[in-house]
């Protein structure tokens, strides 16, 4: 198969953002007298967008409390606007991968469940030296991944077929999205989840380093 584009997930795939997300939300929870979560737990809470992250971090018996949820949701967004770049950085090898892609004819996109404003901010600030053709986070009116709508819209706007897209992500959400969209699901092991989870959710292939993606694309180019 000859690929014409690569679409990346952001958190856990391009950027190691777990510490900033976890620390920020723990601060919000603490300020509201709610129990905290450790880093290992956060690996499994992230992935479905910021609102869902906040909801999942709430004690189960309080999740239906819409007033509390709205308060926490707003506080998380306010605090994260100040903390999102304290520890968040590209994973090792991502610069080499993006540099290689930048000099290739392949189109590049980022599709995240993170709110659109933060997605664009992260990419512009931390990945700004490379040219992405499309950068989209979550915005109202479109389903969160694993709903494939965002991925399909991105392929359409790039004027390519879904099967011409290499879709790169680190969680079950991404593998389900890619599979539902008819894209090639590539799972990465440096992110937040396990290889087993990626394979169970449709990963066609698993890689341990960004360089392996370069090798894969050289053979399908």
C-alpha cells in the first residue's frame, strides 16, 4: 500500500504530556477536597478528551453532579492554560521522524481529542518547526475519537482516500478510530498504553521507536 499522508494522535504519540495533565487535574481535585490519582492511573484516564478526563477523575458517586462537573471542567481548562508546557515535550526521535516527513511528499496531520485550542497551541509551540497540513483538536459538533468523523474529514480535506492514510496513535481510542475510518492503524509503544491493548483494538502493526515509522514509510512510498 502506498501511503499519501500520516495522521498522528497528539498526547502519548507526539508529545509526552501526561505529567502536566495529571498534576494540573490533581491540583483541581485537591482544591475541591476530592481524592487524587497517581500517574499510572492517569495513563488510563486520558485519551477521550479533557471533559471525559475530568469526569473519569471524579469519584464515581459524584460523576452525575453536573454543577460540580462544570466547576471542575472550567478550573481544569483555566489551570491547564498556565501549566500545559511545564513538562510536556516531544518524545525522543519525534524530531527526526517529523523532519523526515517534512522533506517527503507525504501530507501530515494531527487529530486529537484534546480541545482544539490546546491542540493548536501545543503543536504551534512545541512542534512549530515542522509543517503540518492539518491540525485539529476536539470542537463541538463533531464526535470525539473513536468516532471516525474527524479522521474522515481530515482525509477528505487532504483529497486522499482513507486507505492512503497511515494513522499513528498510542491507545485503543486511536486504533478504533483508524479501523473505523478504514485507515492503516499503527500503534506506538512509547505512549500511555500497552502493545496488547493496541493489538486487541485493531493495530495492524506496532512500533517501538519513531525511526521504525520512517523505515515503514520508505517501503510504502
